[in-house]
C-alpha cells in the first residue's frame, strides 16, 4: 500500500513549520540566555562608564554623545537597577528585530507570488531574523550603549523604508505617521551618536529611490513629514528630557577636546578598508571552495554537472564546518571577533554569490530566470542596503567595522531569506546549499551569543564563577566573582566615613564602575581613559570653569590605578586643589583593591577609616 504523495502546498507547510521550530528554538536559546545573564557580572570600565553617565544624566552635560539622554531617564525610571536596565535592552532588541522581520517579510511577499498563502510564511522569516539578532550579544557589555541605539535605530528606519516600498508596490500612499516616525527615530539616533548620520544618509537615499516610484510630490511630502518628525523629536527632548542649549554645548565641548587626538575620516576610512580586505582574504582562504561550489551548483544545467556540484558542495560544506569548529570561529567574546567574522561573512557571501550567479545564468539562458532576475530598481536598492547596512551602521568606531557591524547580522539574514526564496528556478542543489548555509549561520550566531554571554562575557568572569551576591546598593541584584565582591565591600567599608551618595569622585583610569559602586558623582566626563589624559584634564577644568562643582567641605575623592601625572595635578589646581598639600592616602593599596585611594586631608584629620 503506497502513501498519499505530498502536494506542493503540504510540502511548503512542513518546510515552514520546520523553519519556525528550528529558528524559533535558536532565538529562544539566546533570548533565555541573555535573560539569565542579566544579573551576572559587572564591568567597571566601559559598562561602568555607560551606567555612571546614565546615573547622572541630568546633572553632568559633559559627554562625547547624548546617549545618556536616551537611557538615563530609563535608568532612573527603573530605580537605577542595573539588572532591569539590561532586561530593558533585551526587550528592545527582541521587539526591534521582530518589527524588522515582519516588515521585511511583508515587503517580500509582494515579490514572491509563489509564497505560501499563510501567516506561517511571515512567521518563518521573522524567526530566522530574530535568531540572527542574537549577535547583539556577541561581545558588548550587557548594559545598553550608543551602539545599540544606532543599530536598533537603523533597523527601525529600514523597517520604515520597507513599509514605504510595500505601499508603493501596492499603489497606495505612504502613511503620514510612518514618515513622522522615521523623523523621530532619526532624532534619537543623532542625539545618541552624531556619526550615525552616515547610515541615516544611506537609508534616506534608499527611501528617496522608493518614494520616487510615486513621483516628485511623494518625495517632497516624505521629506517634509520626516523633517516634521525630527522637529517633534527635538521638541520632546527640549520639553521633557533636557534643554538642548545645555546638552548640545556639553557634547560639542567634549568633541572639541578630542579634535586634535581622534582619527581623521581619511585615516579611519583607510583603516576600515585595510581591515575589511584582510577579513575578505581570510574568508576566501577558509571558505573559498564553498563559494565556488554554490556558483557551480547554480549553473549546473547538465545532469553530470549537477552530480559534480552536489559532491563539491557537500565536501566544501564539511570542510567549512570543520574549519569553524577547529578555529573556534563560532565562539563569542571580544577575543573571538576576528574569527567569527569570517564565519558570518562566508555565509552571506554564499547567498550573494548564488544570487549573482542566478541572475547572470537566467539572463544568458543557462537556466530559467529566477524571481531575483525580475527584481526592479527599488528591490535591488533595498537588498543592496541590507548587504551594506551592518558595516555602515558601525561607522565612527575606532575598531574594524566588522567588530561592531556584525551585531547587525539580522540584515544579512534577511538577504539570505530573499535569496533562498528568490532562486527557485535554479537546480535544487543550489537552493539546498544556500538554505543549509543559512541555517548553519543561525546556529553559529546563537553559539556566538551563548558563549559571549556565559563563557566569555565582556571583561567579566564566566557564568560558573559568578556566585557572590553584590552587597553594595548600586549593584543590587547582581552576582559577582567572590573575590571581586569582597574587594568591593572592603573598599566601600574603608570609604564609608568619606563616601556618601553624590560625593564627587575622580577615578583614573577606566574605573567609572568603582565611582558608580561607591554611589559617587563624576567630576567632568564620566569617561577616563589612559590614552586620553589631556581630554580628561580638559573635562575637569571645564567642570570647574563656573566654580567648583562641590561643596567647600567636600572636595572629590581621588582613586588611582597608576601614579598621578602632572596633567591631572594641573587640572586639579585649576579647581583650586593642590594634590600634594590637600590629599593623603587612605590606606596601603593592599587594603584597597590594589588601587590608591586619596582623601582630603581636611576630612582625614577628623575621621578614621
């Protein structure tokens, strides 16, 4: 007795359910891991800087960017609870990726007439994109920063463009609220990091191409409403967050401090170019055979060539997987970014090569024309935007673009979905290769997120070592390594006679987290770097320009992990403080976390530590 053969519709249903189960399971894995890690570890350097600036967001305008005006009010609303802020970040990451996934699949359905007539089709694509979103937790601190605002803002803006494109394709006017919303998002992105104008400009160009499908008037209307949304964002900030005549001068002042020491655009572009070429070279070296295999599979018109392509693809995939496993190229953490970047770039290159080969083969008659071969200008602009979006949104970093850029892997996952669903006329080997590589890249992304959170967290101990509950109020709810918790408690105890909430403190270098832990308040910028001592000193002098920012009897406590330099001594003198005459060491460094703690002599005379 023979079984009933599956119909194309039933095969689609099984495939969609399978994708939802696999991708949804991978997404749930990294989401649950991020939620579990929300109360674990604490980095006193970069994360400490973010949190300290958020803690005093409305009283310290000296900052490189305005991200403190985005997350500072949220941190205050959450009761200055670090765990809750981390969970808030997780919520925003999940929601934005779901929005982007739905927007993309809604747009893509209009270009895939053979798509299954069920919402499972959209859900499958959303699950794939959400699974790729785990790369947001590949190596950065658990607390949110300006990189999150730029990435999530860029994905939201692209979602707006996708809704615009869908409206144009359907012959409907673009909703006014959509354009106003885009302006609001642009306002938040620029406030959080001004170099985001690069990715904003790119997305705006794509939006203009899309709106041009409805004529010049539609483009003009789009500009006006978007500018209106931008103006509304500025008004909301002015009325309910911070006066712009306070925030903007503070940001400009700090940017003037670094004008002579930061990289010029030319130097940055050269660095991005050389590091990018290096990444591409390593990717071709490690996975070049797989790229050749998919190209051969696409043009495999003859039976013998298809068998050869299948064998080559299988061997190439096995070799690539072996390379990833042997090199640890699916592990998270900052030390592994050069390795996992090769893995993820290889995955998207497989899709790009397959798409290019399918388009060329269809146009020259080697194979039937696929849906991608029939794509219009608007469609190619959007797909091109998604290809470059992860790297462009990272512009402004002093690291290779891929270090920050691959946190936006969801955009590449969307490209892979578009390719898998758009090369239906190619041989099955080509489609299977792209599909399998796409799934494998999601497994890699989830592994990177998991290990980046539990095994190689940012400047913190791994999950199994975080067993001591923090006793300091500023770190309530967090679990730390026992030695770190003991050091924090001993330091706070020794300083209890001097430190009180809001006490001015200076911590040199990269110890903003200690100031936060002691409930202190920074003098000048919250950021203090060993490579930017002149910038730090300029911030201290600027803070004292209008008079000392502390009570006469409460000068700042000074914490040092090195010898104080003449640069800092001079800056303190501008604030009316003589370091040698006005300060004494609280205790031997062995008793204070191996850092020097200097307290005012005027207080030390009446208090005993």
